[in-house]
């Protein structure tokens, strides 16, 4: 089969399809917007390639040979399928879409990115579904490449390098504690900050060192980290029910309710959050729409 295909180019097959439909060189030439001599030359090449006359002179034009009749239907169907495959993608209609989107995020990414986008997605594309999966950095690139995920939300410094990316926002750290915490009626001094009992989020589990500690160590200082948890949700509950404090991303929490936000006496390097996807979906109209919705929702949050 491969040797047969190498002897033909697509233009010859398109010409053969027109000749078999019209059974007349002149009409086939008009259909193809070619001259009659050009179609006659291509017919000669087709006869040589197929080792068959394909079309023979008849009383009312040309009549196909048995081989040509065998080719007619499958050739037409194959060319139609090829044309559909290479045609520009249809415009995405969110109102009638039935996609299931699969995105990966930590609980921080879910609350700061997915949650703000949810109402917008539901309103514009009510027939779609959204699955939020746990972010697994070691397998993230493979999951996106193999189509297990549509999007992922990750910090820039930890993101796999070979993925498409779009920055969503810059994040900074603030000091968080329960509302009315006795030691945080004002901004604490650096010494007071270090003396407080701290809690941290350790995504890998069990760690007692976070982004704050290297900054303090550079000044010859240390803080007391007494609680390590894997998720932000539990940490928020623990802060509300105790005198523990935590350095948390500002978008994660807002002042008010059971918790209060205080400017810390030490400035930490922030981080950038990215939206990540694989090259195979980069030009897909539905995926482009999804990315724009997420970015717009985050910008408006």
C-alpha cells in the first residue's frame, strides 16, 4: 500500500474523483478549475499508476472500467474524510457544549483560580462539566501530554519547562491569625513575630520549614513552627480555633470573619501562578475559550 501511495500525489486522486463523478474530461476540468489538457495529462499519469485505463471513450462521454468502479466510492469517501480532517476547526459554541474539563490544582489553586472561574463557566457553558483533580507535580507533564488533564495551575518555579503557560497573578505573603488574637492588635515586631507559635502548609507532608525560614535564617533568626498540615482548609480551621499564626498567600484569605490578616514584620519573596497546558491543545477553539474564561475570571477576582 505504501509503495502505491508514493506513486500518487493528492492532486491526482482529486482529479480521479472528479473524472469518475463527471465521466467527461471537459466537465472534470471545469470542476477542478483546470485546463482540459492539464486534466488529460493527469489522467495519463493515473492510468500508469493504476495500470488500468480507468476511463474509456463511450458514446456519451467516457465510461469507467471495472477497476474505476471499484475505486469510485472508497476514493470519494476517503477524500471527504481527509477534507473534514484538515478543515479549520469549527467555532466553539459554549452554550451548546458538552465538554468535561479536567484541571489539576492544589487546594490553594482551586480556591484562588478555579473557584473564581466557576460561576463564569457555569453561566456561559451550562452543559459542560468540571473535574478538579489533585495536582501531582512529578506526573503533571505526562498527564497533560496524554490528555488526562486539560489545564493545570502551578507556581512558576515548580512548573515543568516544556508546557504552554500563561501567568495569572503575582502572589505575596501575609500574616494570618484568628480575629482578636491578643498578640496581633498591632503589627508585631520581628522579635515578637519569631516568638509566636506558627503553623505551615507542607504539601509533601510533615515538613516544618517554609518560605519564611530561610529569610529569617539570613538574619540570624528563627521562628517556632509547631504545626504542619498538608492542606490550607485544615490550617484555616486550626488558626480560627487557636492562637497559632501562619504566613499565607494573600489571595488565600481576606480580612474579616474568623480570621484576620496582618502585615508581617518580614518581607518574603512572592511567587507567580501559571496556567499550564500542552501544545496539542494550544489551537483548539474549545480549549482557547476555556483558557480565556479562566484568565478573565482571575483578573476580575
